[in-house]
C-alpha cells in the first residue's frame, strides 16, 4: 500500500536521491526504473496496469487507465517515415522502432546538397516527428513544479548511429578504414548540430541531459577502440563537456558490447553510463566503471527477462547489487520490457527492485 510519507513517493526526495546516487553522496535507495514498449502494453493491457499498481515504489506516478494500449503513432506495421535528415524509415512491428532503409548520403555526391535540420525547429526523436521547444519547455516546467528530476533526452542515435543512417552501415565503416576526408565534413556538421540542440536544452536549467547511441554488437564493437578514439570520441567530448560545464549531468545509453570503450566514455564526460549487463559482464563493468561513473545498469532483455525463471530474475538483481553496489552510490537500474517477457517475470523484476533497493546500505563500503 502506498504511504505518502515514505520518501520514494515524494518527487523532491526522488530527485535528491537520484542525484545522490549519481554524485556518490550516499543515496537512501538505489533508483530503479522499468519501461514498457507500446507493443508490451498492447499484449498485456489491463493485466500489466494491475501489476504496476501492485508496485507503487517503482511506479509512483502510474494511474489506472492512463495508457492507450494500441496508440502506436508512427510505429505501426507498414508505415514509412522520412525524418528531418531525409532518412527513410520502415516499421515492421506495431509498437517497436523501425529501421532506416534509404540513406540520403549513400553516394557522397549528395553531401553538398545535404540539408542540416534547423535546431530551432525543435528536438528530434529517432524515427519520429520533432518535438517543439514549447513542448519541451512545458515538460520541464511541469517537472520543476512537482520538484521532480528535470531530464531532457537528446534523440537516440544522435551521433554514431546517425552517421550510418546517413551513409549506410557498410559505407561508413569503409569511410573509417579508408580515412575518407569527406567523413570529417559530415562529422563536423553533425557535431555542431548536436551542440546547437544542447545549447537550447541548457537554457531550461535541467538536471540531466540524456543521450543514446548504440555502439556495440552482441559480443564486440563494430569499430576498434582506436578507431572510436579517432572518429567518435572528439565529438562526444566536445558535446559532453559543454553539458558538464553547466553543472548538468550527462547520461549516455549504449546498447551492445561496449566495455572496450567504457574508459573513453567516462573520459569524454559521461556521468551516468547506461550499459547492458550480460553482454558486457558484471565483473568487467565492476573492474572498469565502479567508483568512476554512475552505472545505470540495463537489465538483460535477451535471456534473463524473457527466458529466465522468476527466481533467476530476482537473483540476477541481487547479484548485480552485490557486484556493483556501494554505500556511496554510483548504481541505478533500468529495465526495458518487451512482449516476449512473461508477466511473472515482470512481477519478479519489480519485486526484486523493491526488496533489494536498499541492499547497498548493508555493504561494507
């Protein structure tokens, strides 16, 4: 039952606790978040809503009837969408992200005709329509009025992925290997565009700017750490340093095996690193990241959540805290749930978060 006096139901306490976790200032509990794709809502509908109501510590703001189960928007099977860069997206599954099927810079001859989006037009969303700055401002003002954490997300795929959305994946890797000078012009254009977006977000006096760029594959990176250092790191550092210079935190989400460049991501200015657990290895994450960056651990959505037993889900969360946790902080969790995850595993996940969210207080340091 929800008791209003408990701190996790107070937006101001949630904000304070989140920042304590990020800044290694001894948080009261480990921040835990669970998100659901619209495809998941469409499958489970009211049963999922009832589950959320049983776990108010994890979903303190959820209200019954607040989700329209089949509102897929652009993410509807068969849809074709052209984004602000001219990339053509195709959607194959209701409620899930699509993929780029036509790349406007497949031929370098089109580079001089490339139209860089107007940053004043609004905040882009990957494979979706732009959000006006007025709507962003409204979101920020609502959060501030509640006393809640103020976080604004840059578009997922803001840099490395955008490069191959424009050029095509194979073309981009050839550009890197050959050292084609034209790739530097494109990198500069994209860097400056992202900087302009960040400048506009910073005007809102936010707590966190969240970035997303999937850098890894299943068991390795598609480019070497040396190549990452040459082509991607300088732009990351320039963008992230601008954010940090305003005392705002940088959260970076990156799917896949990225542990080889985790040290570079920290060096570039990331203060919250959203990294996947199983593909990178809890021990590897501990050895490279613990105590140096706030680990926003992405719970395994390939095996543990869809195919594990409920007790395995709970044990996985406990083990992660014992491996990566500290009284000082520096650990939080996020779990993205897709339609292949059974309801009993969602229940086990939320129960584990509630049961173990203060386990770090029992650790020796």
